[in-house]
């Protein structure tokens, strides 16, 4: 039956695809992940305002790729190869020795900037897919009580871009019905000011409505309880950071990797549980996890695991050289295409006005 999937499931699925994209610079695999994300968004996004913001993330991703390539050209790539553009090199003082400004641009330099930019753009698109598929207001209801105050701020911040999308459509439709200045500068001013004003007004109205309904309120707590909660949360975050660093650095002692990471997560969870006891709230129509949510999360997790396996056992595929055509193995191809199963195992979205 048509229904809206749990928002946390969409975010976990997108994080899994983003994790796989962060472990490779192969443009073929990255473009496959982008295509899969676009297909899933087109098949499962709703008719709400935030669902129409995905195209802006695509434009943002394109800008990221262009800026990354220009940054490589500006600072000089340092990659030997065929010179494509011979620019004059600007001498820099000894304080920044090792950094070059402009200079000869090789094809390998352009490819390095393109690969890095494409990886960062894929991460942006994955986040945009989660923002387009997940209902931010329902996501707030799923947060733990200890993160409710932070969740209120995040919901208002996340809804700015969808509100901007809706404001652009409203202002464009209104201005198409009336005549006005045809110059580009004046037309941009007449278009930009109403869009920004309407976006901020709608975001502030959302914040005011959430405040009147008790969102973000904090319970009473003694100074001792606040100190205990703060110590647990900060200690857990420090342990988590040390564990993640040791897990990524193979030269660090293994005692600081898995055990420290597990200890840090456990202490942080204990702090969140302790803080959540002070916040009492009720839930109306609580979102429940069903087999479709589990299948979507499993799909994202499988993509992340396969991406990690390819980066560990097929380094030439995950990180292709700049002097050869990128190759794709069967595992890398499956890791990129497997994410499209989220559109198959998830139910179609509920149409506006339909019963829950």
C-alpha cells in the first residue's frame, strides 16, 4: 500500500551510498551511484516542498566539480604529463615554499581535480537525495529526547532550501502574470528580494509554530545532573574520535581502535539516555519500522560494505591512475547498482489527501 517510508531509513540508505562514494575516485563508479540516486529520487519522492529541492543539489554538485578543477589549476597540480595549458607561474615567498600558483597545467592535473570534485559532488547528491526523500518534520519526531533541542534547530535549517525552492516557484508564477522591467539586473532584483523574504518568513513561521507546540523545550535539571550528562557526552565523543582515528591509522595501537570506539559510543549513548530522562513528550501516530524500512537500510549497508571491500582488495579499481582509462570490476559495478533496489523494496509514496 502507498505510504511514506520512515525518514531515518532514507537517511541511512543515503549515508551508505555516500560511504561507498567516499572510498573511491573511479568516475565510472561515482557516476553510477549518481544515476542510481537520481532514479530512486524520481521514483520515490513525494509531492511536498522539500522533495523538489533535488535539482538544486545537482546544480550545487556541478559547481563543486568546476571549482575543484579550477582550484587545481590555480594552485598547480604538480602532476607530470602532457601540458594542456601553459600558464605563467607566479613566484611566492619562502614562507609558502612548496605551493605553486598557476604554472603549466597537465592533463593529469585536470583529471585529478575532476576525480576529487566528482567524489565530493557525489556526497552532496547523496545528502540531497536524503533531504528530498525524508520528511524533516517526521525526522524530528524520531530523534531521541536528548537531541530534541538540537533537532529543532536542524529541522529549521534543513527546511530552508526546500522553502527556497517553493518560494522561487511562487514568485516566478506571480511575476509571470504582471509586466515589469525586462533588464537582467532589475529583473534579478525584483526576483531575488521577494524570494529571500518569503523563504525567511516561512522558516520563521515554522520555528514559531514549533515553539508554541513545545518543540525544543528542556526539562528541569540540577547542576549535578547537567555536569554528569556533559561529562558522559564529552567523554564519549572524545573516545569515539580517538577510536575512529586509530581505526583509520594503521600505525596506531589496535587497543585504541575497536575497543576505544565501542567504549566511546557506549559512554555517549549513556549520556544521551541520562539527558533524555528530563524531557517528557508524547507521540501521535508514531512512525514504526516495517520490513520495507529494514530492506532499504540493508541495501545502503550492502553498498557501503561492497565499496569498502573494493577499496581494500581492488585498489586499482577504486583509485585508478591518472595515466590510464579507469576500469570497473564486477564487485564495483554491483556496489554502484545495488542501491537502486531501494526503489523496488520501498512502497510508493502516499499521494496528498490519501488516508494514512
